[in-house]
C-alpha cells in the first residue's frame, strides 16, 4: 500500500511524517496509522502528510521519498524514547533524508503531555460502559517493557503518576510484556474492578492479540480491556496540537533569526542534519 500523501498547501515548505513500528504479518494492514494520517492531512496543517513504518510498508525511506517539502516534522508513534525511537528511527531518517532538507523529530506519542488526559478519558468511558464506577476501579497500564532498556518502564511509570494526579480512579498500576510485573502478577494484587489500557501505538501483534489475550486469560469478569492508546479517541487532536506547536516555534525562530529553527516542543527533539 502506498504512503498516504495529501497536499493541501497551507504551509508550502513543511511536511509531516508519521513514523510507526508497523507489522509485517500478512493480515496486518496497519489501518489505524493510515486512518490517522488521512485525518491529519484533512486538517491542512502542513503541505504534505505521509506515513512510514520501521517494519511494514511503506518503509521510512519510501515514505520520505514521496515528500517534496524542504523541512519535515517527524511524529514518532511510539510509546517511549527507547531503541526504536532514538536509535533505529534516527538511523533510517539519516540514511534517507538527503542533503537538501531538514528533518526534526517531535516527542513520541508516549511522552506527549496530553496523553494522560486522553488515557483517563478512555479508561473512564470503558469503566462506565461496563457498569463500573471509575472511582472504584484500578487502572492498569500495560506496556511492552524491556530487560535491556529502561525507557519503556520509565515512560509508563511517568504516565501512571500523571494519571494518579487526576484522581479519577482508585489506583494506577503498571504491567509489562517483557519484564516484571506481568499483567497476571499485577492483577493478583488488585481487588475490585480494573481497566487495562494498552500502551501500544498500533494494532500490531502486541496491541491486537497479546494484550486482549492476556486480559482474557485472567478469567476475571471485573477486569476489562479498554483498547490501545494508538486508537483511542482524541489521538488525532493530540498529534495535531504537537504539530501546530512545532510550526509556531518554527515561525517564531524564523522571525528572530532566519538561519535557525527552534527545537521541537516538549524538550525532546532530534535534528537530522
């Protein structure tokens, strides 16, 4: 499937690339990422919008080759600033960017300051939909985790702390696929209803199969799966706000000093020059 490209023409020299992990399975269409790209393109925030995958079609290089803008904002649809965001994605962008344009990477989805509110809304809606009072529920953030890199755990725990400050639920706990505590271990300490939120950005193996199976395996009717963060209501608005903030920063930098550009918002930016 070809990259999603739209050319509304509102900001002629800037494009947006959504970068995701993707999935190579024959039945994996990565539909959610394509839908997000189309929705953002319809907003005419930038001249062009494309989607590229580290594992999947189109690849990062193929997606970049379809863009003609001289500056590209990259929004990583990843849960943390771990290996795939800070290392592999930067490597692929550097290999494919060419010499005549600038690429700036925004903070990944998992570090977006608006994510905790979005997850709260998603969990609260799920709780009420199953007849639970949100304030009686434990929210469980289920993430990938890694025994080699702490980034996934750190990002997940930060989101958990932020959600706790909203005081919308009884408690917030974390669980991981590849490091302790597992979902089974976390659930063993929970009494009463629990809402499990998958901190996965796409409908790949973990988001579409692993997480729902793990919840079902618990055999508890009071523990329900609310879905993944990448398909939750409000993701489009979240990404759009980050893009608008980056465009505003770039405009302010050009006005102050034409030869420089401001870093991406959120205190986390990588320029591939």
